[in-house]
């Protein structure tokens, strides 16, 4: 088994044989590294190593971010490519809630594996914001499915999609703070 090393200034962890002359993350010299031992069970390490939650999170982030851009382009350019942009908007809008549900489920699994519980203040905030994101995304889908998607409904969808982007930003900020936290064992 390879020896792990941790960069003292930035916390970057790397296998000893993979370390060059400087830290890949912060550029500090090799001498800034110290031996590091992981305190995590092989089962938990395997599950966390699958990166299910980070992967599942990128779909709703991408959909929520691209949707308002497509809608703004559609509103600004009028009829030129309007039909195609509406089709793409509808497609993304209908898929968005399903991707949000997947992200929520993977987040709950990740929280249970990483922290052994999901009732911590940070995880409760993430679940609440995730549910608000889901509510906004379902609202977008319902408007898309049950309206003619004319200018007034495009504005509602645009506003809701911007609210989704705000949720994505908040969730990303909260998640970034939790990314490297793990309980021992």
C-alpha cells in the first residue's frame, strides 16, 4: 500500500510515488508534505469514492444554469430559431425535476455515509434548499407542460429558472464547505 502525504499549507493529499517536486494544488515544495493516514473504513471509502453525489449534482446545475440563458436568447431574438429554442427549453424543463430528485437522493446517501446522519445543521440547510429547488423545478415543468409557452409564461419560467440558479449557488456554497469533511472510521 502506498504512503499518503498531505501538504501542510493547503491540505492536498497525494500518494508518495505520485508527488513531483511541488504540490500540484498550491505549488509548495515537496518538503511541505507530511505523512498522512486516512481514518475511514474501506466500505465508506469505496462508497464515497464512487462520487455519486458530485456526479448527480452536475445535471441539475447544468440544466438550471442553461435554461435561463436559452430563455433570454429566445426572448431577445424572437422568431429566429425560436421553435428550436422552445423545444430545448421544454426538454430541459421537464428533465430538471428528475435530476433534482436524483441529486437529493444521492445527497442523502452521501450524507449518511460521510457523516452517519443527515440531521446536522449544514445538511438540513442543504435538504431545505434542495426541496425549494425541486419545488421551483416542478413549477417550471408544470408551466411548460400546461401552458402555450408564450411571452408571459416564458417570463414566469425565466424567473423560476433564475430562482433555481440561486438555489444551485447556495447548494454549491454549502456543499463546498462540506466536501472534505468525513467522520473517522
